[in-house]
C-alpha cells in the first residue's frame, strides 16, 4: 500500500484547514480498504493525495507510461474532474468523494465488455452503499440510471467514468482500464438538483472515509467478478435498481447534440430495461431498439 505524506504546508496552502480532516479520514480508510482487498488483488497500491486535477487523468497518464499495477487513487480535492461526454465534475474537500481504480482488463473477451462494465460497477457500488448505510430507509435503495449514474430519491447521487487505452507491457488483448467514481456525500458542492448521502440521515451524516471504505472493496471485487462472468448474471439484480425501466425516455443520438444544450431528443420511447450484454432496450415508434453506452444520451422524458 502506498500512502504518501498528504499533509500540505499550512503556510503555502490556504485551504489546509479544510483538507487536513478529509485527508486523515481517507488515509484511515485506505488502510481498511487494503486489508479488505490485498488478498484478492495482489500488488494493489492505494494512494491518497491532497489535490489533483483528475484522478482518472492521472491514472490514464500512468498507464501510458507502462505503470499498470492495480492502483486505487483518491483525492481530497479534485479541480478538473471529468464526467461523461467531457462534462466537469468538481470536488470540494469533505463534500464529494472522488477516486479511481486502474487495472489491466481484457474487455474484448468479457461478455458485455466495455459497454456493460459501467453497469456492473454501478451495481456493485449501489449494493455497497445500501449495506454501509443500513438500508432500507425512507428514501429507498440507491438506484441506477443507465449507463453510468447512481441515483437517490429520483436525483443524481454520483457518476462513473470509464476510460481504456493500450499500455506498454500489457499482454495482447489487455487494456489499461481506469474506473472513476464521483459521489455527493454532503450537499455543499453538489450541483443544484442533485442528491447527497447526507439526506439519508441528516442528524448523523456519513463520514467520507467510511463511504470510501464501503465502496472501494466492493468496486474491486465487482470488477473482478465481471471479468470472470460478464454482465448476464447481474442482469436481474440490475433490473431491481433500474430507475428508467418502464419510464418514458428521450434519446439523443445525433453527434454534438445533447440534452444539456437544449436540443430536443432524436427519438422518444419507453425504457424496457437492459439486455444480457448491458444494452438499453427502448420501445420506440420503430419497435424495440437496443442502445449501447457511448452511442446515445438518455433522460427521463414525458411527451
């Protein structure tokens, strides 16, 4: 386990007071994660940094340099985080948990492959959050919005960003895969209209270190299980948390046109769940269509 000295110089870092308690929590959680994961993920490195532009960007750069040992990286503050389609994801100390897992995977030979990996990751994280927070609770279980969002009480709670590239030294077929997670723990820096874990029990909101200690081992074991068996065995469990299933949705499939930019949907229909490969099934005027991650943006939509 790698745990660099994460104590910033208080004279050079004006936000030292905000960073210090978060770093202490994350460092304590790192030890718990390593103890939970070292036996099943040999060679795992766990790092906690005070500030980083993006944990995903950092691990992708390491992969391109041939540094491909399994690595879990968290940052107390993330200043240039990225979401799907290049959207920004900022993280202020203590409010948002941001971390990434990098490891080699042979996605081409996994049933569902890259298209379904974000679904398997989302399911593992949602189950871990429910277990850690002690579900059930009035807000309901953590839901999943295809392809890469965690939802709570009808609003976005967190997101997943997966990137992959060839890397020096990896066997043929393997790619360096980086899985980034951003989660609203407290509402301070969450975008307007988002959910946060603090809503589950405002009197005793969860600590960011505890949340990381719940999620990271589940992420590691979930990815390892997906690499062995693909998405099909997870399909039924995913369906139980699918917030789009049976709902009217809009589909934005024209390149360069996205719902956040005010463009109308390319098509509309009713979501019918996901198939064994992780594709979203939507009943449209043209019949049932299957959409894969990266081909379309999806939002709840009423005609």
